[in-house]
C-alpha cells in the first residue's frame, strides 16, 4: 500500500509540473517578446527563447512553426484591434473624424504597449514581410483618416506630426496610459490643427 501511495504521489508531481499546451504557448510568447525587446528580433535565436522557457526547440516549432510565425502571433492582437478600429472609422465621417481616429489609435497602441514598442524600436520587425507590411498598411490608413482624404502636403505633414505626438511619449519609461492620455491626445490634436503662414505671405 505504501509503495502504491508513493507511486501515485510521483505521478501527481509529474502531472502538476507539466504545463498545459496553451500555457506553454503563452509563456513562449511572453519570453520571446521580452527577448525581442531587449536584444532585437533578428538577434534573438529560437534556442535562446526555448532555453529560457525550459522547453525544446521542436516545442516552439510545434506551437508556431517558425520564429517568423512567432512574431506574427505576437503582433496579431495589435493588428486585429487596429483593423477593427479602422473598419469602424470607415463607417464614419464629419469634422470630428480625425480626433476620433487619434483617440482610437492611442487606445489600440497602449492596449498592446510592449508590442508597439517592439515595432517602433526594431527595424527588423518593421521590415518583416508579414508583420511589418500589415502594420505599415494600417499606419497608412490611419493617416488617411487624419487628413480626411486630403493630399495637400501641409495636411499630410500635420497628420504625421500628430501621430508622432502619440508615438514618442509611449516610449517613455514612466509612461502611464491613463494619467498621460489627455495630455498626449491634446498635443496630437494641437499638431493636427496647427496652421502656419505660408512663406512670403
């Protein structure tokens, strides 16, 4: 009886130490994002990720197929939320559309803050065939909402300045999503509405 109890206890310990597959996948994503932020996507190897998680390289390939697809999984939430916002903005019109677009952009980027920071600071992510391309396309569409379709240079410059007024503060180490929201959006709206007298006028 004692031997059977010891065997049962051993089985229980092994079972409790084995994480379910969804948990392992989530931990791979969490560790990969941290390493990508610290070292860069291109400089981080699959072996380094799996070593930190404590699993084999084939385990990562089982869940993601490749490092590229792991990156795609990391940015998927940002891309999906961005597409939902763009689809909503596309149904709207009027003078308040640019201001609404700025607020929506801020909310999406801060909801996925670490992924956003990775995209902004890592050229290898921005140039990635899949993830980089999809994010670049979203950025172009957001700019379209800020210019209300205008192709005038001054409107395009103001729209880019407004997005910059959001993006730069999000990289501050002490950034606070709720406390800083009103000031950042006010700065972005000010950039969007700024007017200068033409040279020689």
